[in-house]
C-alpha cells in the first residue's frame, strides 16, 4: 500500500493544461467540420468562406482556451488535494509489478 500525500502543483497544472489543450483541439476540429458542413443553413447571413474561417479560428482558439483553463484548474485541484490530504491523510493505492509471478 502506497499513500499519495502531496501532488506537485506545477506538475498537475502542466498535465491538466496539456490534456485539456488536446481535448480543445479535438473539439475545435468538430466545430470546424460542423460549421463547414452546415454553412448552407445560415443562408446569406454568413458566407461559406466566413464559416470555414470561423472553424479554423476555433481550431486555434479552443486548444489555447482549454489549455489555460486546464492549467488553472489543475493547479487549483492540486492545491485543494494537498490541503485535504494534509488534514485527513493521502489517497491510498496498491501498486503491483507485472513481471512478478504470484506464488501459489
């Protein structure tokens, strides 16, 4: 049994930031495809070039926006975990090695 007593704030922030940044990229691609595919529904209010351009902007902006939010919430999450773990104890986990053969 191993206990996680403290999480590095900067480490958690970087991991969350990069993970949500990648998720933001995927979401941006879906928005870009949606806007490009359904441009005809907007009528004359927005051109197909404008909708495609807006989709490309989302592919650029969403990863940045999600990455910043992930960084902030990852840091806040680590700070809260460290505070709670210092009061009531850390998270207990059991680790095992894959290469060990169990004794019968």
